[in-house]
């Protein structure tokens, strides 16, 4: 067994979250970003940890990893599509991207589909990848961003 004393996040998915990624998600820094809503990732990592107690993140195959992110991101993406179809272009943009909090009906409405898809294909996906799950995450990340950009052309008003 490898000694990970200096790098406890390699011991288990729970340790990855509690000793490293929880902080990074809150700070919205790599591998996360400004699209991060901490509670989304916390929920996913709690599911990963309870489903695979004591298993290192290094021990996941690519499809297993992606399978925890896809349903969450797909649900948020569907929410954004619903907003778009109802004519709420600002809400749709914010839900696809979560890049700029929007004030809608006196509630801050930051959302997050693209960011979840991004971490779903972490740390990489490429032509040599055999993971259908990671490839779907990659494709949906791009689709989500493209959908958000379409909202800009629908005259979204971005407020500070």
C-alpha cells in the first residue's frame, strides 16, 4: 500500500473532499471555477463517499466518476431549458452558466450546469478516452455554454 501521509486526499474520496476540494470549491478555484455552487459538489461528493467508502479517487474508472455528475448537471440543464422556453432568457443564461449572479424576483439566481459537467470529465477527456460518461460530460459542457451564449443574443440584461 502506498503511503499518502503527505497527501491525504489520495486515501479516499471522502478525504479528497474534506482535505482539499471542499476548500477549493468554496474558493471557486481549479478544478472548480466561478460557475461553482458549493452545495452541488458537496451533495455529489457525499454520494460518492457513501457509495465508495475508503476508495481513493484514483480508484474510479472514468464512467463511474462521470455517472455521479451527469444526473445532477442534466437536471440543472433541463431547468435552464425550461426557463429559456418560457422566455426567461436571463434566468436561462444564469442557469446554464452560473457565471454572473442575477437578481430575479428579488432572489439571487446563480446556477451551474456547465460547471458540473466540467468536473464530471475531470481531470481530462480526449480523443483516446473510452469513457462514454466523460465524453457526454464534455459534450454537454460545450452545449450548455453554447446555449448560454445564445441567451446573450436574446438580449439578456446582465446586472452587476
